C-alpha cells in the first residue's frame, strides 16, 4: 500500500476544487442575472445608475463571458487529468484561479448591492490572481504543447485581458458613483484611465 505525499494530496485537492470553483462562479454569475442578490443585476446597474460613466463597454461586449467560461471549463478539464496534478505551474495556477473565482463571486454580491469601492477591491484581487497565473504559466514566453496553449494559455489570456478592462471600468464606476471629479473633466479622467490601462 502506498501513502500519498502532501504534494500529491494538494494536487488532487486543487484538481478537484478548480472545476468546482469554475462551475460555482458560473452558477452564481448566471443566477445573479435572473435573481440578483441586490435586486438589480449588473447590466441593469450599468444601464441605469452608471449609464453616464465615460468608460463603459458596449452591451454586446459582455458576450465575452461565454468565451471566458468555455475556456475556463476547458482548463478545468485539462488540469484535472492525472498527468497535470504534479505540474507545479498548474498547481499554482489552480490555487490562483480558485482565489479569482471566489473574488468574482464576492464582486457580484458587492456590485449588485452597489458597494462600488468594495467591488473595486474584489476586482483587484481577481486581476492580481490572474496576473500571477499568467506569469506562472509563462504565457508568451516560448513554445508550448498545443493542448497547453489552447486549454491554459488562451483561456487565461482572454480572461486577464477582459478583467484588465473591467478593472478600469469598475474604478471609473466607483469614482462616478462617489461624484468624484478630482478637478478634471469626466472626459479627461476617462482618457487618463484608458492611457493607464
């Protein structure tokens, strides 16, 4: 009889927890559109309370979430295979993705309850987790196997790109909701946030 080492146990736990976190986030995100925790869903808040924010993606841009979730589900399947449970980069990425998923669920609740500054902090946790995952996977640093590129690199690249934009939008929304002008016109602030982003 063999006993499992702490590393293999950790790998197994993360391999199972990762797809659960992905599916949990997808479920909360879906339910928040039909039965929003704060009574109003994210789209309704953006189209009413925050409609005058200078940096808002067009409504159709949010279909990117379908692609993001397809990619994350592909990653969840990819990483759960036994050959991956000992891969250090995958282990670290799993942990970081779980943090991002939990932060995204927290973000949904905070945003639908119109806690825009707190939701910005949750968004920064998502962004930071994805940046570290991107770096840990060495995305763009060399050639990788095709399955790793399509099941890990591409999904994390798309997710990080969208969250980078979403973080800027979230910050702009928090500033707008606070009636903060910072001495500059809203158009100039929008331009500065785009340049920084």
